């Protein structure tokens, strides 16, 4: 039986506050969320419980894009983000739910991601690979400590 969910876990050498900010800031989010080979535009991002978001991933090789959006269901600063996700394309039906947990650990932040309800036509292993790339980009954004001076 096919599971329509992916689960990922990372320990990141950055504070939960900094990792949380990478989800909450639309410009930061657009830099790390799309997998390699894609760029992201954020059309709307009202980062609060009940707030909506709308984004597009654009394949840099072909120019094709797929748009999606959703609603923030739960937000606990520096600890939890839960949101829905739905593709605009009717060939990718259904609503996904993504939950992100952050926990302070000795060396930074423990991050857990669970995405559920992935449309049947998307191979979950491809979704998992995409998330791995996204988290790699997230880590490269939040781990460096760069002074202003």
C-alpha cells in the first residue's frame, strides 16, 4: 500500500529562532524552499494562524511553473508550524498538510517535517528527494553566522 506522506529529520547548527524566521520571512522562504533547478515566487504570505499563502515553483530549465497555496493552521513561534497545501493544477488533486516541529538542542535546533496527503500522481520518493534538497538549502541559509561589520 502506497504511503502518501514523507517524514524528515535534521539537526541544524542554528537556533530554533533563526530556523523559524526562515519559514516566516517570504524572501528567505523563497530562497530555500524550491528544490535545485527551481525558483520560487511568493505572491502572498500572511504568516499567522488562519493566514493564507500563494507561491509558484518555476522550472529554470523549461520555464514551466506550478502554483500552490494554503492556510496556516497552527503557529507556535520557534516551535511549530502547520499548514495546508493545495496545487492549482486539477491534475494534482487533494490537500496536503505539512507540520514542522522545532526543538532547541545543545548544538542548535532539531527539525522534524511531516508532509501528508501528497497527491497520488506524485511519487513520494521524488517528494522526499525534493524536501532533502530544500532542507540542504535551508541549512546553508541559517547555519552561517555572518557579522554585519
